[in-house]
C-alpha cells in the first residue's frame, strides 16, 4: 500500500503601487496603506484567479470528494492558505471562503500552517516574528474553519534544521519541504523522515512527479491515466505531490485540459489497488521515520528555482539590502506598537516583493518575470526601495510624536 498525498499552496501577495519618485519622496502620507498598496490591482488579479482557478478547481475537488467519500479509498487533499490570501478572500470574494468551508467540512481536507504573511521571517536571527506570524496564521485558520493546523509548510518550503526545531517547539507534528537529491543522497523522497535535532516528521515533495503537473503539463500532453500509471510505480510509502493551486486554470489555462485532468485524476489513481489517498498529517501519524534529514542552517533549501535554495529572494545585493532594511525595522515598528504600522511592515515582508527583484536568466528568470507585475526587475527594485525609504521616515515621524507625549 502506498499513500498519494496532494498538497496545494494558495497565496496572493498584497502588491505594491508603482510610485513616482518625484511626487513620492515627501516622507509621510495621510493614508500609508493607500499610498503603498495597489488594492485595485490586487482585486483585479484575485477575481481573475478566482474565476479561472479557485472556484472551478475547488468545485471539482469537492465533487470528487463527495463522489468517493463513502468508498474504502476516499479522495483526500490538503491546502495551505497564506494569511494575505485569506485577507483578500474576505475583502474581495467572501463567497470563496464559504466554498472552502464546505470543502473542509467534508472531513477529507487538512489545512496546513504557515507564516501569515508568506514571509522570510523563519530566516531572521530573532525568531520572535516568525513565531508571531505562525500563531497569527493558526488563529486565522481557527477563526474561519474551527481548527488549528498540526502540519506545517514554511514559505516556499524553506527548510533547515533550525526551522524544523522551531516549528516542532511550536507544537507541529510534521513539516513539508523539497525532496532534494543532494540532501537525500541515495535515499528516496517517498518515505517519511525525521529532522536532525528534533522529533518532527519531515514529508518531502517528489519534485519529479509534482513538476509534471506544475511545469510540464502542456509540453507532454499528460492525461490522468498516464499520470496515475507513473504513480503506480512508486516503491516507497508515500508520494507527496505538492503544487501551486493556481496551476489549475490560471498558470495552466482551462483550454490546456488541466481542469479535466484534475476531474478525472482520483478515479484514474484508484484503478491501482495499492494506491490510497491521505493527508500529510495522516501520513505522519501512520508512517514511522525512515531516517534522518540533515539541512544545516546556512544551507537552507526551498522549492524555488533550479538551485532550490534561498537565492530566489536573497540572490543579489539589492534583495539582500531590502531584506536587511525590512528585518531591521522590527525594533522601531514594535516600539511604536500601532496596528496599522505593524500590518504595513508585515505586508512588506511578503517574499514576493523580493522575488520580483531577482535577476536570474533563462528559465528561472522567465518564471520570475511571469509572476511580476513590474515591467522590469529594475522597476521592482527601485519601487520597493522608495517605499521602504518612505516607510522608514514615516516610522521616524511616528516615534518622534510618541516621544513628545
């Protein structure tokens, strides 16, 4: 018997306004959020993606779950929804929240934990912000769905031993990351592992199988039956298929057949009697750790780009500088302790802002450019630095006001 574990990541960043240097460098605005964030664009992108992906794909999954719920091998999936995605759901399409509630209420869906703002806070030397964002996300999931996550996926599957220990100390029983060959060496990603330095279970993404859906679907004309035949050949305990949810109808358009692929996939898989669906938490409960995974703190891995490390966000000097500025704002922002300033700072931590600044070439560069709303990386770099500089001045003004009282 082998488990087939589907995990879908759903995230939407709060995109920034493209600001004018001449008219923007005054240092303080009456409405900072309106000055910094382009919620008109965010609404446009969110509603388009909701119509192309979130509604049709979720309705297909719900239909498949209901169809197979009473069978001896029900269809099960898991989702991780960033806090910024949930915020935009509530702002732009609350009816989508209702649909996800219906899906969760089937009992065949696990909701995973993560950082609320899809940030790089797990890499900060001071772990307080990371823990705060994880707890904020857990609270939001509890508020909406009535449950708290017990399985964790970090932003973009960023992982190292220290992150695993921190997540374990926060009460999670399992964590997801990328099944990289240089970490596994001779071993397979299709087993459950244990993190070095803690007892948390580690579930590894089988990127060879997952990327057939995420990146190679249209090139290979993959059918549900063909994909299921590949899964039937796995020799381990669990094949973990982790993909961006927007793959279904947004990144891969409806006319590619991706939604029909999703519709027919569960029944195609169930043609093989040794395959059974499970959520990550269920796999962690049933399967003992096969061996230990060791990822040193300065060798952080992720699922992004060819390198599958942190270079998608911290690969050039501009990214590192912006990251440092954002991180160093923590003391001043928390000293001010104003909900608006905290919310702005945390939205600026969203990893996408740094992702848009990546200057890699060829395939990875094309992927970064596809997701970016900027005309060039130079515009992305200049724009973020202008907003960070402005926010620094706004923080200074606010702190001066408080000190006068």
